[in-house]
C-alpha cells in the first residue's frame, strides 16, 4: 500500500492489503494525511487480493469516490468482502475511471485554474496490445491476474517514481517495444521484488533507476538486483520518501536498517533518516 501527498490539491492511494490487525492504524493515517486535500483517488493496479485486501474497510471509513482501475471482469473462486467491494467500485459508473496507456484525467495529469495536476501518468496497459489481450482473457477467466497490472509513473521536476504492479518477467520482455520507458529515479520492483517479476535488462537499460525498492515477498524469493542500489522492505519496514523537483530524502521505520549508499544531508523527518539523493537527468554509462 502506497500513498502520495501531492504538492497540488491531490492525494493518491495505490493498492492496499489491510487486515483486522493493521487497518485501524493505517486508515487513521490515511484520513489524517489526506484531510487537507480536495481531490483524492484510489488506484488498484490489478485484481489480486493482496492488492485490494481490506478495501471494504478503507471504503467504509474513507469513502472512495474516484476508483482508478484497469477495466476487467475478473472472477474468483471465493468472493471475499474485499473482492465484492472491488467489483462494486470497479463497475460503478460514477466512481470508476478505467486507466490505460496515455489516458488523460483532470487533476491526475491535467491541471486547470482550480488545482494543479498530481503528476501521475499511466504507461500501461495498451488495450490494443495482443499480449495484454491474452493476459486480460486469463484474468476474466479467473486463471491469472498479474499481467493485467497497470504501470504508473509519478514525476515532480527531475524526480520520478514508478510502480509495476505484479508484472511477470516474460511478459515485460514481450512488451518492451510497446511501452514508453524513460529514466526513472526510484522503481518499485515488480511482484514484490520476487525473482518471478525480475525487471528484465531491456527495461533496466531504459529506466536506469538510482534506487530499486524490493517488496515484502519472502527473502528466499527475492531478486536483489546486483549492481543496483536497493532498499528492501522486509528489513527496512515502512518507507517514506520526501521528494522535490531535484532530490529525495529517504526515511524508514527500522532504526537499525543499513541501506544503500546515500548522501547524509542531516534531514529531519517522520522516521529514521536513511539518506538523500539528487535525481539524475543523464543516463549512467
């Protein structure tokens, strides 16, 4: 689960996996952090339970009026409360906005006189792409959901962050020439950092990330991206990034975490300061 407190009058939540044990704390934080914003949205990258878990709890406490989702008709063997709420929001003509490659939406990536853009762009899916159509058919048949994941990019000046959902390595290789990849400061590794979602070299060459963040998959399943600076959520705990147009300051909840080599700029923040970096504008040779 991620959230972005935008510099404009926007607040964005990307995915969730809430449980009875953590929901109250996390929802209180979401409500507090979004209180000053006029526009807020929830983006679900794909219909897997660990990406919309507890959605009903969040929606009951923090009503979701803007639900961004890749259009699908996914079915499940078991209709959990979370999945029922996902389908309800997905199929609501007033709340759902179907995202796809290059889609435009007021205040997501279009500003006006009342408020600025959130800086979020959607790089995938391409609805006409044969590989995506095959993945969507598998999703709608209840067979597999990972490769219907949206690819999202948030940018502010030279600084950028990318989410890849649970895309699988082979699928990413198949669509390399069909997705517009550009240099990105921080990339959240696909499929929670699992080896099954290892970002292929063809993508890494174009993204040239300064930091790759590995998710909370079991350590034995992780790919550690030799040659790249990484932050591992299993060890670091919660990660906070304070971004401006030129730099990112990183904070983690684990005070004993030893992370990547970052600059020490003596920054105070919400958690334990890990270090800072300046966003690169040129590719690493």
